[in-house]
C-alpha cells in the first residue's frame, strides 16, 4: 500500500511527496482509514512506529476538505517537548493546506500566554497542548470550544503515570459531546480503558507490537558497580569519537551534571537536560543536539518519550529503568527509519532483577560484554537470576522465569516514520490571502 491509496487530500499527498514519504507504516495503514471513517480509535503503538502521522494526516485531510471550522481539533500531549514535536510535524504535513496551529504549554512569557489566548478565542484550526496549560486557559472562561470535532490524546499511558487523569476528564467536560476521540498509548493499563469508556463511543482498537525492538538495534550490557560506571563510560567513549550523536539516559537527575562534567573533562562535547532547567535552556540544548552541534546529550526519562531525533548512533542506559517499557522507549531513540544503532546498558547489583524483566518483555537475552582491561570484576548476573535484591542489600527469593529463545523481531522501521524529523518541502507555499 502507498499513501496515495489512502484517499488523502491532494495537498496532504503533495506534502508527503515533497518529504519523500511513499509507504505508510503498519499503524498508519490501519489507523488512517478508521479515522477517515470518523470512528473513535484507540491504538497501542510505541514511539518509532509512525503514530504521529497516523493521527495528523487524516485530521489535516478533513480540515483541508472543508470539514473544519475554527478550533477544529485539540491534541493533548503529556510534555511540552512532545507538544512542540507534534506541532513541528503538523507544520510539515500541512505545508500546502493553509491550516493554522499552535502549541500551548507552560514555561513561556506573558506574551506567549496572550498568543495562546488569541488562538483559543479567535480559533486556530489545531491546538496542541499539555493538560495543565490548557486547563489553565479553560478555567479563565474565554476559550471557544463549540466547534471542536476531534480530540486526540497522545501518550495516554504516560499522562496517566504523570497524574493527569483528572485534568483530562475536566478538559473533556468542556468539549462537545459529539466529537471524534482518538487515543494513542504504548500500553493499555486499566486507567486507559476506564478513560476510553467515559470518553469514546464504540472505539476501533488497533494493536501494533508494542514491545518489540527495531531490527537495527544492537543491544549489549555491562555488569558494573556504581563506582565503575563513570570510568566505564569514559573508557567506552574514548574510542567512539567517530559517532555523530549519543544519548545517555540516567534515572536520577543528580547524575546528569556529574556525567556531563566528567565527559567534558575528557574533551567530549556533552550537555544535559533535566527538569530543573527552564524551558528556554531545555529548548536550546535540544536544538543544538538536533542540529548536530552537540555530540552527547545526557538526560533523564524526560527525553525518552515523544522527542524525535534522527540519526542517533548510540543510546547508553547509565541506569536500568525501573519500568521495562521505559527501556523500549529509551532504546527506541536509535535505529529509526531503517537505520542501525547500538544500545548499551550498565547493570549494577540492584538492577539485575529489573533487567531480567526487560529481557522477558522484549523476548530476547541481551549480550553481556566483559568490562575493559584494568577493571575489577563487576556484579554477577547469573548468580542473581533467581532473586530480587532490595535497596538494603537483603534478597528475596524469586522463582526464575525461563527466557524465551532469541527471535528476529518484526521491524517497525521498514517505511519512513511519520515521527522522523521533518524535511520541509522546498516549494513555494501558496498564498492564503
């Protein structure tokens, strides 16, 4: 199937052609026709499957086809970074359609707030917003939502984890009862299904292999005690000066500056992003990294979901994430759009059990590499396979679950993802006067 087979508006097809997109991904192929039929849709699809384009393209089609109106669509995302990313994607896909949009999120100046207010009162076609910021506007009473025809919830599971359940329900109360609701989530916990029951009508369910890794990712792990991690990181990276872009994830924001400082001592170009930075600082670091003016980006899980950065060569998990699904999101930053990449994970004594859960989830055993010459012995992985070690060093026996045999995963990157960085069409934009 080609994008041209989906019956999208000519201006949408023109943008796709200009950006070099021909073949839809599985989630796009399944979701776009259902959204065009105006069905409510709930889709399980992880980052990297092209989910953003799966909901943007049919919405742009409907607006471009004259099915719009002021403030036609509201898209809710869990973080300001993801809201910005969606708005950027939207700009590319709607390049020839004359559709207006704005991203609404916290952390801006008073003038930014006024711009958001104008969009909500005079009516931009599409609003992309974080829950808290949108609710702040709605509580002030001036937003005109009578014409909203589409509500899209992206990374719905993440929003539940971040405590936005009540905020989303309040936002829904402001919207017309008759509307199309589209929900994308990497997982489908009970809270998501509960939300779907109160906000959706006979939704079509779509499931896209949520926990499979891209074929191009080489996954390796190192067993290292905490005091070995920085020296190990330095040892491994000193021979990787040919790599263009590296992301290092740590579960603790206090580690971000420590890692950054030590890498800079080696003469490596590194910077960090975490929740303590203000919005302008975070945007500047991300801008430099996306433009390949910064080689190494260190961050917490704030950058593991929803931020789309092309051509990442290496992902390093400085800490094993506590949630196995977060590992999939972290590692999914590399090997995008038919590319290849490498993912390294540092495993300390406490994290053995959590990493075994990750291996069980992804259905394969990750190669454990030996520490470089000169390093003392790290934690023993095999001897801890049947126990969970608590933070106080005591162990609780756990029955070992056998790992599934290795298998070749079905790749989700066989076609251009709608979530890749937009190469904007190099054509003259038609006048909208």
